[in-house]
C-alpha cells in the first residue's frame, strides 16, 4: 500500500511516497550511469498507474560503492525480482540532474516514521546551500535530537534527490558521506556553481 506523505516539499516537481509494504515484485536497475559528479547506480519500480517510482540512488565511482549499493538495495527490497535496464536508467539520471526539467519526479521511501520525517525535511534545504545537523533538528521541532537526526540522514537511500549531502558539521567541515567524502564535496561544489550561474544569468 502506498500513501503520499502530507508534508510540504521544497522542490515543486518532487513527490515523496511512503511505501510500507516490502512486497515489490519487480524493480529495475541501472548501473554505470553518468552524472555531473561521477557514476550513478539507480533503481526504480512502476506503480499500478504506470508511474516511475525511484527507490534508490547511489554514487558508484568507486567499485566498492557499487557492491555496497547492490547489497543495500537487496536488503531494502527483499524477495524482489531485479531487472537491468540501463537505457531507461540513463534517461532518468539525465532528467534528475537537469535543473531545467520541471516534470514531476516520484520517490518511493521506506523507513521508520522518524526517518521519513527527516528525509522529507532534507528536501526543504535549498539547492546550492548547506546546513548543520543541529539546524535540521530544529527544523523538525526537536533541537535535542541531533544524534537521531544524523543517524536518519545517514540511512537515506535516495542520494541527491533527498539531499543528505547538504548537511554538514556546525564547524563547516564536510564530514563523512555514505558514497565518499569526495563525492559530497563535488555535489556541494557543483550545486553552488550552478546556483551562482543561475543568479548571474537572472541579472
């Protein structure tokens, strides 16, 4: 059973859907897709109304990350038939990283109520900016939950679209990232440059 989350999205073209059931008969996977910051691994399923639901996105420039991503996806969606579809994956990745494309992107998230609340809050962090874990905890109305917030951020399975890379330490240090600290730096740098370019062109 799929249920739309009622919280507000920052990105008007981004829709988060909570999937409580673990029974997904078919999931499509694409590997070795190019993105502005390196290779990507993506997985998606198709809803009853033929809607693409992205359920996993990882950065796999490192071979170890590809193994980790495969393992995490199988753990997230056990008893599922995985089918490789690299041609469609390339189209999806192109759409995801094209800021001019305003068509809706649907994400299928699977976590605890608290985790999903945090993941939704992550989508409200402006493109091209970063906040600290303490600030994120304040945004959900629980300033004393920094550790729990950090744990939920780390368990995000849909990188970039649910932008856990936009959360850094209070000191400004870019700390560890599930898919590599260097990828986190590249993402923040790419977004910052894209935002500056956009503002320059708007003058």
